[in-house]
C-alpha cells in the first residue's frame, strides 16, 4: 500500500494532495502520457472543468487496461493554460481523490498543441505486483 506523506516541518498542502507518495517494493508502476480533454470521437468540450473530467476519464480508461483504477494514482502532473483554469481543475481533481490525495503538481503553461485545449493531466500509478 502506498503511503502518502505530509511533513509537519513544512507548510501544509494548499489543497487535496500530498507532499509525497512512498511506493513499496514489489509494486507495478505505470507512467501515463499526458491526457487531454478529448473524447473518443475527437470532440473537445468547452471549459476547463469539462475537459478535466474527460482527462481523468481518459486516464481511467488507460489504467483499466492494466487492471488499475484512479485509486492507484500516486502522482499527478497537471497543466492549465491560464490562471482562471486553476480552480475548475482543482475542483474536479478534489472530487475524484480523497484526502490525502496523490502527490501533485499544477502548472500554468502558455498553451497546448491546439488552442481549444486548456488542461492536460499526466499521472503515475502504482498497484501490487
């Protein structure tokens, strides 16, 4: 079982995430490429929250191929295209992960491959071997 760690020696996390995730030996690790908010039919919904939900749905589909679920995620790297997308993304993430959540980084970037994309999420997952 992964241990999520928050150190009392530093400032607490700003939201539902952990300072670190300690993955035990004998664990399968899966590194997922960044997922965009694009549906199987290539439709891209408007708005960060809708795209973030689709990012995590796409992640869940990839994890399922290895017998994993969102609960196996130990690390999230998320990228949003502007400051106004921070809160909608965090609302979606926080609804999906109980406290303590996975280790997480959220960055504002200048854009993605296509202008309609406003969020991208990549994860690392760990499950018993």
